[in-house]
């Protein structure tokens, strides 16, 4: 339970390449992103300020995108009556085995058990049904940022697997299939933008195979991100639900001719798993690496002095810090006494500050700055003048470097296979995605899954899938029946 | 459960003055701020987008104030083990009778019951204890925005009394009493600023009497707001906890000489009750009234046309709307067909839009705008040119009117009394606050409470209380013993 306090404890001791799981846990703990929950609450984490700031960055980015495209936030209760969850069972299997149940309020047993929300369809949809009367009420778009609880008995992995997690769930209703599909893809594109433009993570977009869709959904679209350990993370999903929820919960509207019609609905969400994927993608054996877009501190200024140069160095560093701060840069001056520069370098590297500026007597004499990029240690000397522009350029460069590295991993990580053995061999040897022609049957996925625990994480959208139009001679890599679609096999988180 | 759909249903039917409770419920429902929870969940509400937008405005305003003064957000689990709540009992009574208990995860009974957080001291403080080792870790300031559950069996009143409510809880640790007291007052001042500068509500600041402090607190400071029905609302509280929590949870730090010291802690919070107070303060028999600072729509443009003027009126209204939007005004053009202007006026009045701009053929011909203030219906004709500045001026005027009205109610609402009978008579007749000299004993409050259900909601801070220095001949209005302080008696929410 104790926190690192000595110089030695500060360093990361595990290897990202060889002990990925242990390395990840060490980065999360030592960069002070999260702590494990107390005894009796395994599976829960405490999200510390440095970790929560990442969630705030993701939330703010998406919230702005959502609001500028017609979404409004709401808040539904943390509890859902058991009968409401039951009602949903006609269309979906339900989360019963994973629900935390409230049975007592104060000293009294409740008449009906209340579920701590595992997701909110079953309470949001009935209210949408009340709120929608006429075509004038459509589209209706409601979103909530909240925590949900799923009582899964798996090993805790902060942000990736926790019994409680923070997420956002959007629920919308539309007049037509076209409108609802447009909404589904609009939200998927916004998630993609957050991954690519905020988190420096290139991703794949596609849909889930028929047998792996969200229960009750007509189409489940997905964002998939490749982790450096060769596994895929489902980064977010956006579902076109057709009229199945509207039928179950009676979401109808009167059109211009007073005819009653079923609405078409969607739902879409992203969880703090995105934080896990972010950490996993960019960080290294020195600790956390963050893109400047989300880093709580974008720049750390480290003054390097001897007793005879201390005053001038500190003054120069302070002026620089003040100037950058004024220009809106999130900058920290580390002028702590009793810590040598090497210690400070290590600590800020561990914490993932994207850019370090070193100020020593030379910099002061020559009116310069030494800038060091966190991801690769590249060091550049630049003029002190126009420091704000220089710093912004270097932050952009750091972002570009992170993106380029991740892009290379993704591009190298997509391989092709034409036979069952090739699929197994390629994933076994390299991890990553294996593209293969597929007949569309779950049984062919099962064969691969049973052998190597890889599944079909994604199928390209019809219009981007050469095999979707049937005008070809390709056969399923597993069973040799006619191929209907291209499947991306991968191990996944 | 059904929502208003016809013109008649849109209007408020209850009187604010004579049926305050019913009127409040009607405004909340018809302005679409909140709906009641489903069957089996009495005491819970659904916060609809128009209601949640008010919470977002309050949250954003405070969050910025907090962050600019050293606070960082975190997230602690929604559950707290029963043993953690027990541990706190040494210092505080605890929330046991009001706790919702989780007893099952999936199909299994839990070994230890988990409380749905009624407040988070008991889980946050132990982690603060871990995170604090040295004076360099101080001050430590952690805040979380979250929901809490308290199983009170009282009648539901949206935002005022609900079993689940949204709030913010800040927890800080400091080296000294002075630092912690400064923190306590800094937060109280920030709450005051939110009430006065965002919500147009003048408030009183003071402290709770000894017997009504937060359990374990050294000093509980409070913001009190007077409602038009003469009752006081506790708008937010900020506690200086002394070293009592630090003792119970072992929050110690090593100072420069490696000596171990107890930290001084504070906590402070505001809940969505602020939304309730906002609605109650400004709204009227036509419905919701909101200050422009928080209104989801600040301006509604209503075009008024006949068939021969429709094109020119609409074009003029559209151009105006676009121009205001570009200038950052939250503006809505109500160009619905099939609704007459009177219907639209009523609907936007009900929804609390602060400023209406009417555009008819006359406005088009004369290059003018007709602006109508929501609070008092005052109508002004202004030039079309520089519409953005004109609109901003009128929004400021509306804010000033709301503030002035509330200020008058507060100023008129503070009366003085020197005897028990005067206290009872004045509160009975006028409501509001009654200032009276007080000996400091709870018994004298009890006498008043038993008679008229009023209590001491506030005592002015020592330095602002003439009676605090003992240099006077005043005696307690109730028991005639020497008066120690000035007490503000009031009925409260
Ligand atoms: Zn096959
Ligand atoms: Zn007395």
C-alpha cells in the first residue's frame, strides 16, 4: 500500500516487452495514476488526480464533439429496479450474473432489489418512450457520463478490467433507419477523432460479426486499437439498434399525418479503458509517456545550477516558465532544492511529461533553451526568443512522433492468411491482426478461438470489403466454403 | 407519467405564493428539468437535459475556481466497505441508518457488505494518509464530482430532497491550523461567488452553532440563502476539521527536521440542492426564470409574420440569430409553423429563457428589435445595428434585476428580536431570519424549535459579531443568561 518515496523506488523495474502485465501495473502505480481499492474491494481502483486528468481530457474532447452535434447530457439514477432489467430480457440476455444488488436501505430490506447500474438502456429507454410523442420530438439524443458496476470475477487491471468503471453512454431515437445509421457512424467517427487527434493513436474502424453484436443491435460498429503486445483493444462501440428497443419499450411517434411509427434507436459508449490503451500504447521502460494534448504538465523546466550560477539560472528559468504559462502552456518549474537534475529528469520521465527544458549557465549565457523530447530523448538547442512558438512546435513534433510510432506498429501489425494454419501460425508468431476470407459462420471463428484464443475482432464495413459483393472466388480460410466477408482475427483485451 | 403536450397543459396552474410546494413541483416537471423515478424507486429523480445543464453550469464555474487554486479532481469507488464506515464512528456518528447496502455481487453473497457512498471521508482519508509522507506532499487537495445515496424516508422534492443526489466533495490536508482555516474560507468564498455571480443569489455567510457542526469538525462554515417562502436553504458548507480526522486515520507528515506531525484537514461540498434554490428564488407563476449566465438558451428569437410578410420577417430573424450565435450568444430561433406567437411566448417563458426578441414587419421596416425581459416583461425597442452589444446589455440588465429582487427579499428578510416571544412571533408572521442575542446553549434553540420548527441556521463569524467579544450587556433572548453570540433563527429546508 505504501507509495514510492526513495530514488530507487521511483524507477520502473519491469520490461514492457517481456513482462507487459507487470510493467503496466508498475507504470500505473509509480506514475500515480491509480491505487488499488481497499481490502474487501478487489477489482476496484482509486483514480488519482494524474489518472483522472486523463479521463477529464477524453471527456472534455468528446463532450464538445457531442454537444456541437446535438447531444445533451442528462443523469439517470445509479440504481435500476430488478423488474426493469427483467423487462429487457426479451431482447437481450441481460447482465444478471454481473450485477451488484442493493437489498437494504438503512435497516430495512427493500421490497424489490435494486441493481447498481451495469448500463442504463433499461431505465433510459422507458423515459425516452415517455418523452417522444411526435416527429417534432425527434431526433432525441441523451448522453450521460457516469460510473457503472459489473461484478466480473477477473483479475484487476486498472482501467482495462475493474468492477466499477467510468464511461459515457449515449442513447438516441430517430425517425428513420437512415437517420439512425448516420448517427451511429457520426459517433464512431467522433471516437476515432478522439483516438487519433487527442490520444495519438491510429485505430481501425469496422463492425462486429453477426454473432458478436451487442444483444438486440442491428449493427455494432467498433473502434479497434492494436497494443504493442500484439493484442487488440475494443476502444469504443456504436450500435444501430434498429427498432428492437423501440418495440420492446414502445418508442413510437406520430408523423405529419398522425400515423404512429416505431423510432429507430442507437447507443454508443466509451469507457476509461481508453486510458489503459493510451498508457499501453505510448509508455516505455522509463515510465509513462503522454501526448502533449492530454498531459497534465506539457513542459517541465529543470534549472541546473552550481552555487555561483544559481541566481541567474533560476531567474532565467522563472521568467521562461511565467512566459510559457501566460501563453497557455501547462508548464511546471522544478526548482526543488535537495534533488539533483538527474533525479528530476527521471521523475518527470516516469510521470510522462512530453517536453523537458533544461536551463543551465550555458543556456543563460547564450540566450538559449535545451529541449528534450520524452519519447526518444532527442535534444535540441533553440533560441530563447519566441519560446512560446518554439515550445509549441516541439510539442507538435512529440505528438507526431508518438503517432508515427503507433501507426507503424499498426501497419506492420496487419497480416494476411488464407488457411486455418496460416491464421494460427501468424497470430502465434507475431500477434496483431490477421486478415482472412471468412464464410460468416461463428463455427469457423470458434475453431481458431479454441486453438489460440484469438477471435474475429472486426469485419471491415461492407463498402470497404472486397469480399462483400460476392463477385469473387475466395473461400473461407477455415472451412473452404464461399467467403462472404473479410475477417480480422486477433487476440484481444 | 405523461408529459404536457397541449397548450393548456403547458401553463403553470399553481401559485408560488400560496401553494409553494405544488408550484415548485409543477415548474420542475413542466419546464422539463426532471422527472420522478420509476415505481419502486421513490425518492429518485431523472435529471433531464434542461436540469442537467444547470448542474453543468454550476460544476464548470466551481471546477474552474477550484483548479485555479490548487485543487485536482480524483475518483474514488462508489462503494465503501462496512468496516471503513465503522472505523469512522470513533469521531462521527456515521450514516448507518441512511445507507443503501450492497449484499450480493452476481449470484454470490458478499463476505462484507458494501455501502453505496453516503459521503467519502471514510475511504478518501485513509488514502490521503498513504499519499502524505513529508511536508513536501502538503497541501494535498483532492476533489470529486459524484453522486451519493442517503436512504432518507422523506417526501421527494427534486433537487432539494432526493435519495440520490449529485454533489462535489473536496478533501484537503495542510501543515497548520492557519493553512487549513484559510482553505476553509477560500472554498466558502468560492461558493459565495458562484451563488452571487453565477446564480444571481445574494447569500449570508457564517458558521453553524457548536451543536450543529459537521460531526468531528472544529468549525463548520455555511452559505445560507433565503427563499421567497421565508425559509433558509443551506447552500453549501466548508469544514475545518482540526486534527481529528488526521488522528483517526493517521495523517502525519515529516517536517524539515524529520519530526512527525498531524496534518490539519478540511472538507467542503455543494450539491444539486443549489439548483433547487435557484429555481425557487427566481421563478414565478409563469414558470422557470433563469439568469442568463446559466440559461441553456439565453435568447429566443420569435418571428411574427402574416403570409405576405413571412419571407422578409424570417430572413431578418435568421440573420439576427446567426449573428448572435457567431458572437457566442446561446440563441434559439423559434420558426415553428403551426404555433402562434402567443403560444411560443408562453412556452419560452415557462422554460425560463431570459430574453425574448420579437421580430415583426415593423421591426424589419424600421431596422429594429423588440426585446422583452423574462422576469418582468419589460419591453424595449432598440436599433438592429450592434445587436450583439445590445443583447449583452439586456442580458446584464436581466441579471441585475434578478439579483436586485433577491437582494431586496434578503434585506427585508432579516429582522431582530430580543425575547423568545418576539422570535416566535416574527418568524410566525414573516418567516425569514430573526437575529437575536444568544447564550450559546442548544437548549435555547430547542425551545424555539419545539414551538415553531425554526432553528439557528447561522451565527456570524466572530469578527463580524458584536456580541462575540463579551464587552456588552446583552442577554440571551430565550433564557436571559449572558449573550455570547448573535444567532440567526429561521425555518429551513
Ligand atoms: Zn468458414
Ligand atoms: Zn439562552
